């Protein structure tokens, strides 16, 4: 993200994702419900959409899409 110039938008991302994935990259369901994880990611995307576009509704449907497809 830093190489794309978007690192400033994700300052709080690492602490929020700490412990969500195991060392092998598998989601840790016993540490966090996937639904809660997707909700947190949607909130982060809304923050970025608001900062970049002034429109947090730009990411509406993200949570529903992810939950239906994954």
C-alpha cells in the first residue's frame, strides 16, 4: 500500500488484523468471526472512500458481496 501512495489510509490496519490470519495465511476462525472481519474491512474501505471520494457509499455492497461469495 505504501508503494501505491495509500499507506497513510491504512495506518490502523495492521493492529486491526493482528492475529486474524495464521502464519500460513489461513483465516483464524477461532480468533474472530469472519462476519466481524468483513465488517471491519468494510469500515476501513468506507474511511478510504470518504477520504478519496467524499462518498463512503462508494463501497456499499462490499460486505454483502464478500459474504455471498466466500
